[in-house]
C-alpha cells in the first residue's frame, strides 16, 4: 500500500511537471515582454481577506507564497509523516541519511560562496543565498525523469529539501527577522498541542481539521513567521490510523484529496508568480560579477558536494543507509537537483541585499540563482537519465 500511494503521487507529479515548466517559461517570457509592467503590477496589487473581525491585506505575490504554498507544505508534511511511520523512513537510519545530507547541503554552499567571493572581492553578506533547495522545482524536475527510478529517491529528495528549507527558515528568523509576535505564536502552539491530543483520543470530522489549519495559518501570519513551518507541523498531528467506522486514514484521505490541487493549480501558479525575472538593463559587468559567481558556485558546486558527501559519509560511518534499491550514481543525480534553489534563494537574496527589484545587487542575485539552478537541474537530469539506463552502475564501485 505504501508503494502504491507513492507511485500514485509520482504519476501525478510526472504529468504536472510539464505544467510547472511551462508556467516558468511563461513567467520569464512575460517578464521580458511589453506585458512586463502589467505582470509586476499584478504581483504587487493588494487584496483583502476578511472573515468576521479578522482582516488581512496582502499582495498577490504574498497570498501565493504564504497562502497557497502553505497547502503545498501541508501535503509535503503529510507525506513525510506517512513515510516516517509506515514507509521508507520508518527505519531511523534511512531517515538519518537525508537529514545529514541536508546539513552538508547547507554548510558546503556557504563555504564555496565565501571562498569565491573572498578570492574575487565580492560581498560576503550573500552566503545564506545558496543554502536553500526549492522543493517545488526540484520535485518537478525529478518527476520528469523519475520513471524507472526507485521511489525511495523521491522520498530522499523530499525529506532532504524539507530539512533544508526548515533550516533556511530558521536562519531567516535569526538573521533577518524584525521580531516575532509571541501571543499569536502561543496560540499556534496551543492549537497544535490540542489538535494532537484530541486527534489521538477521538475522531475529528474533516471540517474541524480544515478550520484548525486555517486558524493555525492565520495566527502564524499574525506572528510574523513563515507559514511553511507551521503547515508541516500541522501535518504531523493528522492521524494516520484508519477510522473504525469507515477504515479510512485521515492522513491518506487528505493527501489524496489535496495533491491534485497542489500539482495542477498551486505549484504552476507559484512558478508563474515567482519565476518572472526581468533582464532589462543587464550589463556585461553584472553578468560576470563576483556575487553572480559566488551564488552560482554555491548552488551548483557546493550543493552537490555537501549533499552527496554527507550522505556517503553517513552510510560509511553507519549512521545512515542508502535509499532503498538506489545506487550511488542515482543519489548523486538527486544531489545535483538539490542545487535548484530558485524561489527560496531569490527570497533570501532580497533579504540579504535589500533594495529595489532592479538594483545592481538584486540583478546579480537573480543571475546567480538562475545560473546555479539551471546548471544543477540540467546536470541532475543528465545524471539521473544515465543512472536509469545503467542501474548496475555505482559510484562506490568506480
């Protein structure tokens, strides 16, 4: 059953990966066309949500990032819990491998960035930019070449990217936060603890889960934190055991119901909103600036070294094990995909170098992130395609 559920997810994502790619291309085309001004004006336009006395006003870009993407992280969290309790990650050593790989994938890119900028005289303040993996894009690229590869590789990538992004979120809170509102945060904690206790002791109807998630999301926004973090936390309290009356698992039911909306609506819309980078006014000096090389090198070189090196070392030390039925060449291909930083890296770049979207630093950040992400994606696809055709090939034996 666990394998069937994972394969169903892969089937949906393989088909929707093309939609995500088309949305990305469309965003880049529109952002560099006569419609560019309208596109960016739409992203910056504000809209208000009012439920009784509760009022929240945000831009379209923020609604997509903090609103719709919270549902994406909820589904990701549900799948991670399922794999930990019933699936690939139920073995602690298999869970340890992507965790160590994620840590290596945060340390190595920072070191590569600092080494490059140190040698070229670039700014040191951008070291956090290449640390994050873009879960949505990395999974979409994997889905395009994932047929015939072990399903455990996707779980490895998913878990690694979640730990990676949680680390990035924590880093953002430490380095760039303007302060956390503690009362809403205490409300989030109370709802999560109450939901976990209530869910274990009795059946909670679906509408109450929906209302609970909406309340947790609202309080998270009021607290000034990223909704992705609490969305994953909420997923962990959803019961996985089947209900006695209909023998349906609330967790699997939620995964089944939400996944098509995430794959076909939320992720393509997110890509269209975040992938639109304008190259207007780009100069040759900016294209070859130290900041560009530092970010691109951190994503492309640092990520693959850190992720693959930490995963290999964890298995050699007996702390973890390789993903089930996967070769080291396949793990290396996934390690390359972790260099697809894109939206999260752009977000951190905006915090590290605050200023107008067309400022020199912001243009260089976008160029570095695009270069590193595209190189990582293309090389990852090539490596996985080779690994799929030669399943017996193993880097450990070469």
